């Protein structure tokens, strides 16, 4: 099969091997990049959620009413009560 592909594309087996290695490298690189992106997004999302809870906690300590805290943070009343 490899030989037929090489003949069809007018390339020798060295060029085929080089092209195959390049495609494998690209797939691995994309896979690693995607993993890095997902890990980084997870860190940012977690920090964002923790930040909202910290703000809500401070607002609650300052005496803001629950409706105002919900409006500013997007947390539920139950989440705010548990702080």
C-alpha cells in the first residue's frame, strides 16, 4: 500500500516516511497543545469561581443583602448561605 501511495504521489519511500513523521508530529503537538489549553482553562475557571466566592463572603460580612450578592456574583442563595 505504501508503495502504491508513493508511486501515485511521485515520491520515494524516504519522502513518504518524512511526510508520515511530520503528520505524526503534528498530531502529537496538537494533542499536547489541546491538553495544555484544557489544563490552563481549568485553572482559570477554578480561580474565577474561588474569586466570586471570596467576594460574596466579604460582601456578606459587610452586611450586603443576599439579593445584591446574587446580582453581583451570580452565586445562588444556597451557595452564599454556606459561606
